């Protein structure tokens, strides 16, 4: 007979590695949302492609007055143009600075700073242009931005567009295109409204090399992120013909060359005038457009989950594909990275992920105008069903209810285990239509539920004690 510890190990392995992940509608009524950020409080800010930033309250309601409206400055005529991203200064609560990345009416990238004038609005007339980058074509603008824990602003740029990077700009250190840039917006020099950090890899370089460059060899890094726990950089780079790739380097890695246009993912693309492959950093995970399931075309980078409300998702890196409407994750184990697609959520056209102040993750639908929360389906705030046995509320504080009225199998017993394998509750042959157990004395954390039917079938679930 199996020991309880063995059973718990099997249950925990099942729950940890067979993720039951879903999305839960958080807010809707937006128009072409392309970026989600927080500003150091419990609100979400969403950038709409046309040039408007809106605030979403913690209950999902949208503040009626836009936080910032710069649609007169923005061109969004191309599918990859518009207001692309925003980033709030680390000291935003005091200085009120928000930075935006948009395409202007010349078709060029503009990085600008605006200043808050009330709690819910920024002054559209307060623009301070930080950086302008000429764009040779209308596509591949990249465009995401984040402040690092070092206080510097990091900006992703695409290779300038067309197809196949005809100017080999991603490998060219004399252009800002196809790069990850790093600038100091708290200082200026004699030329720009920013300074170059002295530890940038090309600081002080000559021969026209751009000192803003932190990393290069990128095609179209539409969305990327920092791991808030480790400072690791995760970049999802949109592919050319066949392969979508996910890159990860440890925080502080200098002058990383991600390989485009020499390589698309791990496959050779155009290796003329390329450095040795040994000097390149290849993706940790990739998938093809013809991968199992629906046709795929464009990866949407996300975040590594570091929240607390969905403990079984801890450490998973989430991404999506714009064409297939599939959400996936990468699970890391020592030096391996395993990619899994979980499901397709049709008619959304996923465009961006976002992270709130607590590390909970959200995803935006460009076409649906909706913002969803990423959840462990077994831990949804809605009632859950095991054998059509409803268990609620989940998470719980004082009590947990088992509703047997719709159970499809007679239940023999229900066992509750903590993660150390200790049996903490047992319900034998429940007769009541609804049975309640007291959870006040349970320690906070994740618990496993084993439901055993009279016919010997076993189902497992889980709940959180707040």
C-alpha cells in the first residue's frame, strides 16, 4: 500500500506539472489595448493604440476620463504603429513622470516624458522628448519599455521593418534599431535629455557605435519583461517566416547578441557577414508557425509569474500568440526550459501581458478590448467542480464548503492534506447536501484535496487558506 507521503508527492506532482490555467474577465470596453502597467499602486494603466492611456480601478471599472490623451501626436495607421508602451518612473508617486513610446506622424519612434497633474490625469502639454529614432519602414517598431531595478530605462526597438532585415540593422552597432537600449533619464548631457550609464557595454565607444545599446540582434521585440525576483530579462522576439522565440538572460548580462538576422530562432536565416555562432545567445524556447494546433504567427511576450494568489503558477513564464489566440507558458527546471500551450481563447487577438503591483498577471485582447486575469482554474474565485462536487470559497479564510448536490458519483471520503503530506481533515461518506469544515485553525498556504468515489475513482483538487 502506498504511504501517505507517496500519495501526496504524486498529487503534488500532478497539480504542479499539469497546469489547469484559465483566464478570468477583469475589465472590458477598451479600444485596441497594447500595453498594461502599474504605477506603484493597486490600479492598472492601459495604453490604447490610438494614443490614449486609461486607468482601471481594482474592481475592473474604467475611469471615464483618460489618464493621458496624445492621439493628436500619434499615427496608428499601420498595424504595428501607434502608442506602443508606457513606463512609470520608479519615483512616480513623488515626481509624477510617465514615459511613453509612440510613432509620430513622420513614422518615427518617439520616447517622451509626460507629467502627472492630478491623481488620475497627466498633462498632455507637458511633453519632454527624450529620444527620436528614424524608422525606414512602418513595421517592426518593437516598443516596450521598463525601468530596471538599477533605475535606468530600458527600451526595445525592432529592426526597422520590411522583411528579412535588408539593412542588417539588428547586427549594426551604429544604429539603434534591432536593439535593447538602456538610458539614464535622471540626468542629461550636452546633446540629449538623458545620459549614458557608465556601465553600458559600449560606453565611450567611437566610430559611430551607439552607446545607448545594452543588447542587440533582435528582430521585433514587441513585448519583454524583467523577472521581478531575479532581474533576469525575458524577451519574446517575433519571427520572420517560421519560428517564434523566447530569450532569457540573467540580469546584468552585457552586450548580448541574440542573433537576428543570422538566425531565426535556432535555425540559420542569413549568415552572410555574421559573427561566430559561439558569440551568439540562442533562445531558451521556441515554436514554429505550424506547431500543433492552430496556425501561429506572432509571439506576445509576457512575464514570469511572481504573485501569491496562484501559488502553483509560481515561476512560470507566460506568453501568447496573436494569430492563434493561444496562451502558453515556459517552465524552468535547472537548465531546461519546457514550452507548453494551454488553450486558445478565440476572438481576442492577444497583444500584451501586464503585471500588477502584487505580481498578478493580466492579458489584453487587441480585438476584444478586454483585459483578463491569468488564474489557476482550480483556484478561481468562482465555484469549482470535482465530480461536479463544488468546493467554495477558494481561497478561503474561516470555512470551506463541499456541495454534493450535483455529484455524479457517490462519494466515499474526502481527505485534506497539507504540502508536507500530513492528513489534516477527513470526511467519511458525507450525507448532507452541503458539508462545511472549519479552516480557522489551519495555517495559511496551499492544501490538497483527494476525493474518493464509491467506485474507487479518485480526483484531486486544491485550495488556499488565506
